[in-house]
């Protein structure tokens, strides 16, 4: 019998504490062919683990990822019950997901994360992945909308340093602010933040990101000179 790329994982909802099943992808089926300049992975086959990052509780509708903390500030659970659970018709997000189904899950997680007052770095990642999924189906308007949300959240994460103790480094956060600014046509902001990345080349071992920043910075300077001349 051929092994499926997918398996069911039992998840405990961090909000209502009920158990539910969520589909995940076996890591040995994940093969990245290349990446976009904002780190969007492009996979060799149709198995896309990005579609399964968000857990959607079938009981209460609360949607979250492994990046969410288990802590809820006083009063937050009531706000979630009022805004999410009271409108939720119980149904499962388990099984293979289409891109549009995954986008639904990400949008739900963004709303839940915002209501929960989750870290800016977690919200930035959700918005960026939503933009990537819209890019995959060629919806530029929505891609732009979510890149803007992501950039603002990364700027807030950078200024509050709430990326500390996460898998995101400072240099990666700065690079993403620059790259999203470039993609959004905000040239001055892009050049400013790419410069900040390059300034850290003496103190960082993330050489690939520094090289990517240098390439983008040079390209933007060349474009600027071409328009001036």
C-alpha cells in the first residue's frame, strides 16, 4: 500500500480545550524547488504544507498555529466567544485543503490572533503566507492587501522586538520589511531597510540574506539611476 503524504494529527484547542483532528503533511514528501525573494517556497509537487499550517477548531472556530502562545489575557476568551464562537457553525477543516480553503483558515487565524493580542511576529507570518497563497492563484489585489498587513506587523515586531525567542531573527525581519516594501512599490523604505541588513554583515552569520539584500539594493539603485538619467 502506497503511503499518503498526509496524516491526521489530534490537536487540543487552546481556546475551548476540546480535541479535534487536523491534517498535516509528512516531511519526507516536502520538496522545495526554489524560493521567491520574500521566502515563499515553491514546491516540486502538489504537496504544499503551507495549506495545513493553521489549525481550525471544529467546535468553537478558534484558529491558530504552533506559533500562538497558550496564554490568554483576562477577558480575551470572552471577546473570542462573542466574535468567533457565537457565529460558528461546527464543521471540520480536516482532510486535503484547496488553496481557497487554506486562505479561509489563514484569514480566520489572523482575526483570532488579532483578538487574542498575539505577537506581531505571528500575525506578520500569517498575513505573509496569505499573500503567498493569493500569489499562487494570481490574485494581485488580495496579495498586495495582505503584503501590506504583513509589512506593518513586521515593522511593529521590529520596533517592539517581539520576534525575540522565536525562529525569526532580527536580520530576517528587517529583510522582509525591505522586500515587502520593494514589492509594494515603496522604494525609499525598501532601500532604507535593505541598507540596515547590509550594515549587519560584520555581525551576522546569515550570509545568504545579506547577499539577497545586496542584490536587491543594487538593482534598486540601478533602476533609480536609470530613471534619473
